[in-house]
């Protein structure tokens, strides 16, 4: 049973490393093992890996000549195997491993090595391994995956979806080819080529007719060129066709060799600089855009940015610069944008937002909050959104008096503000007009530790107002200045807001 378990471990390239570390091979003249494997079940003492009812056939030979010759041919067609989070059903994807090489002076020389997994996965290796230092040198190797969808599902989606649920929202079709020459790891030195043809589906984003040829050179000063070509990019209802990115690789980095412009949503996005680092992974660059008007939103807006510098790592997407959104005859300015855990299902978003001269008549009509006219300014500082809900922010909104702009507010809007601030609408007689003038609106609100704190910015006669009427109308008074409202209660208030006047 113990010998059979080591044969099962031979599914992974480390079998000969484990064998050589025992130094038994120094006293071996010849071992020949051929036969069938039937109903083999074994799990490592810690349960990290193991197989159940494994079946197949094996030919294994060690023969002492000038060095120790190694030949192995293993075919597994039945049973199941578990290695950490990776699960394999050998009947669905039979495994074939072939090894032909020698061991000499603590070095495994692999003259021929091949791993096949089903009909769609093939890995061929020629190289050597320093068994004592645990260094791997690939003179030549290639990985050919004919069906990337099956490979993604088997090696990434199934084993890792509980840790990274976002993998359930990613899909791909096509084929992938990787080739390495004179490559060493874990020192990560040498060269790798990657090519792909197919489609990739991400949340809110589709890359169709995607082709790339990327020379992934590690610590190699030689320049090599490649490209990324996308037949069609779909984002929501927006579309970009025929994207071509000319690339150059040098010393573990990929560069965009020239600035490119992409027409989308009635405007233009300019990618002025793009640098990707392989190990450790990062992607950074500079972009600018103007006159971007997305059509999938329920209201019209226009996006503009003179220059944005971004850097993407496995954990953080950081953006420096300003995005100016022309909206409701005013501007919404987004700065200091940072997204943590961007590859998770619920990334954390941090940003600061400034509001300038927003027309309340347009905003209130489209947000169904009740009719309000006039202009406002304000900000949302230190905004943090986690799991799709706000976690923290500081909000300030105040009206701006402008010549020729009437400041009117409807009873429905007053009630909605009162519900948010106090939890209940105002009480008025039935003959009260549905719309009346106001003098000023001033609201300050913050969210911290799942509690809201609400203030009115207008203070008169020891009173704190959120909305101050003119001669005739309704004041919205903050009856409990600085009151603390639990997040759940505030969400209940939001649900109670009237959507009709």
C-alpha cells in the first residue's frame, strides 16, 4: 500500500523530488513495476491529498547505468482524487503521465515529460531539476489548452469559488497556449510566450473575438513585441469595436508602445500610458476622456477627465485625479477613488464627491423625491461603500440662491425630508398648498459605526432647521440635534419615503 501511495503521488511532478530526498536511489540497481491499479484508496496522514477507488495501469522502471535512468508511464481512468481544494474525476478527465529521464548528482534530467488531462489539456516539458536546491529549469515546455472553459472550471472556478465567489460571474471560451524557453523557477528567470483566441465574460463586461500574443519575459533585458486585439468590447449597452493594443515586453514589464484612442458612448477615451508588471502583478497607466455619455443610465450625464493615473494590484485599484460629471446643469466631481478587494464579490469602494450648482428641479424629478426647484452645492466626504451599502460618509447639502432661480418646494418633498430626519412626516391641514417657497435648505449628515448623525445647517433662536420657509410655508426642524439613528432604522425610513406627491 505504501508503494502504491507513492505511485499515486506521481500524478504530480514532485514525486521524484520526494523519492530522491530519501537517497534510496543511490543503492538501486533496477526496479521494474508494471501492472494494473484497481480500487486504490489512500489519503495522506493529514488528509491534504488522497484518492478513492483509483484505477488504471502503470509502467515504472528505474535502472542503474552510468546514471539512474527513470521511465514512467501512468494512466488513470477510474476513481477520484483530491489535492487540497482541487478535485478530479478520472472517468470524466483521464490522466496520462509519461516521464523519460535520468537522475545524476542530485539532478533530475527530464528528456521527455508529458501530462495529458482528458482531450483538452496537454503539458510537455524538457528540462532538469536540482533536487537538493529545489530549482526547476525548463529548457523547453508548452501548455496547450484546447477548451479554456473546461480548464477554468476545473482549476479555478470549482476549487476557488467559495473563497472568491466572483469566479461564478466569470466565463471564457477559446483556447490558450503557453510556451517557456530557458526558464527557471522559483527564481523566475527566462521567457514565456502566451497566446489566446476566444471570448472572456466578466461582470458587466464582455470581450469578444479576443486575441493576444504576449511575450512574458522575466528579468530579461531583451525587447519583444506582442499585442492584444479585441473584436468587440461590450460594457452594459456600450460597444467598442476593433481595439488593437501594440505591446512591448522588457524586464518583467509589458508596455503600451503608443497612445491609443477609443470611441465610446459618443466620446473618446485616450489610453496615454500603460505598464503591466508580471511578478508581482500590477497594472498602471494614465487615461483621459471627454464627452462620455452612457446610454444605460436613466438620466443624461457627461463624463470628463483631463488625466487619471491608476494602479491595479491583486488587492487594490487606486485612481488619482478628478472625474467631472456634468449632471442636472451642474457638476459632480469624483476624487480619491480607491477600490479594495476588487476581485471579490463585494469590493470596498472609497471616494470623495463634490456637488456644484446641481439643479434641484431636474434632480428631484428624476429621483422621485418630490418637486424642489433651485440650486444646491455640497459634498460627500470619506464615502465608504461595502457589500453594496454605505459604511461611512460625511454629507453636506445646502441651497445656493441665484438670481432668476425660484426656490420652491412641494409638500411631498418636505414630508420626505422630515421622514428621513425625524422618522415621520409633517402634519398640515387639508387646505395647505402643495408647493410653496423656501428660504434655505441646509442638511448635514454623517454615518459612522452603523449610526447616522443628522444636523440642520440653519440655526436661529436656538432651533436647528433643515428647511427654512419664507413668510409662508413649512419649516423642517431638527427636533433632536445630533441625534443618533441606527442604520437599520434609517433604512426603514428610506423605505417609508413617499414616491408620489
